[in-house]
């Protein structure tokens, strides 16, 4: 990544951090792009150079994170059970949460309390499903039912991720997120 891209990424992260803090404090719907721009020391027009909509300041680039999850799934041993491989593939999400617990908590709290963001999260599930299902199908081998078993594993795994996030937010971030994810996966079984 060149210097220009690094600078753009740093500015984008700073804007997103201020946006999430405002959303958490005032509520998503009560916070305007002008509020975010003022808090970040930029114009509203500059905000839209970094984010197409204020939802994107919370959701971020799900393709990038989904790519990390996809790569993690592809790197799992071929003989590893599919459900275990799916859990291990979500390690990049756990690492992201652990990098900045406070920011992650604010982000997930805003995400889970805002209808439009929950809808965007569903779009993320669909995107990640399209990214992960072919790899899971390869792992499972040919099936008379096509990709249905692979899709079921991927969707169930992503649902476990949501359940873990819900439990983590309910505990105000005091619970071990990775442990909650493990518990959700264990409840569904091998």
C-alpha cells in the first residue's frame, strides 16, 4: 500500500471512529453527516469522498474482511471437519474485535440497535455467503443437493457470529468474544 492509500485509510478510519462515537452517543438517526463532518474537522462533501452513506461509516468494507475470512477458510486443512473449519475461518473477525475492544463494542452496539444497519448486516451475510460457500462446497465434495449443505454450514456459522456479538454487547464487552463464538458453535454442534 502506497503512502497515499495509507493516508486515505487513516483518514477514513478516523472519520469512522468519530461517526461511531456520535452514533453511540446520540443515536444513528439523530446524527447527521454534518455532525460527523464537524466532529472530524472536514466538510460534509469530504465525508462523501470517503463514504457513500453514513451507514458505511459503521459497516466499513465488508468485502475486505470477508476476503480475510475466505482466505482463512481456504487455508484450513482439507481433512478438518467443515464445521470446525468454519469456526476457525472466523478468526480474523475475533482478531479485529480484540484489536480495539471499545471501538468494536460501540460499533456492534450501534449496528444491533439500528434497523437500517441490521439490514446492511444482512447484506454482509449474503456477500460473505457468496464468498464462502464455494470453498465449503469444495471441502464437502459433490452432493446430490448441490451447494445446499455448504450454504447451510456457512449461514449457520454467520448466525453463530451474530449470536456471539449479541451476547458480547449484552455483557458490555466484558465477556470473551472468542469464547462466546466458541459457545455458539458448540451449541449447534459438529
